[in-house]
C-alpha cells in the first residue's frame, strides 16, 4: 500500500489520523464553551476528538485541537465573518492549501477564499458541523477511490 501511494503521488504517506481527545483537549473545549462563540456540537466534538490530520488527502485536511483554537482566539480574537453585521467565528482547521475553516456560533462552517484572515472573504460550506464532517468524509472517500481530494 505504501509503495502504491508513493508511485501515485510521488512522496511517501504521512500521518493520517483522527486522534481521541485527552484531558487537555477537554479542558480547552470547556474554556471555548465559556467564550460563547463556539457551537454546542463543536464542544461535544472536542470532548471526543482531539484533532484530525489527513495530511495525504490532496493538500491535506486538518481540524485543529481545541487547545489550538483556544490559543488562536486568545492571541488574535475571533474572525470577522461579516464585519458590517459583527458576525464572528473561530478558525477550526484548514485544507493544507492555505484556506481556513471557520465555525460560527450558529453552527455553520465557512471556508476562506484566501489565506489571509485580516479581512477574510468566506463562503459557507456547511449548515452545521455534521454536514461539514460528512463533506470531509466524502472528500476522503473520493480521494481513496480516484486520487481526487474533493471540493473542500
């Protein structure tokens, strides 16, 4: 399998995992819940899942650990999704190609159009975390089937 991957993509496979949450992840999830910017289903997710790394699917798909999301919030604040309406969100991951995933308090997930978070332009990619995770799963399934990473 490793040889096939290397022949197909030109590099050996990297780390691909869904890491279970540990106590530090759960503590960070509780702290994020206090910030009231995080949707409830994402807090629940972080109590079980510490992080997602699919480094070999396209440019990669990454869902950051709660501790990274919390640190980014503390250092840089929330991301303005719509500055004119003061709608904010939290960066929860990236696609490995420079685009970030941002979760809004209402649960919707958006993707940046560019790598910059200073004045981001975002597109809604999912109504909620469940739909977003299903899109990630489809991207993984497609990549395994035909080497194409999907649309996220």
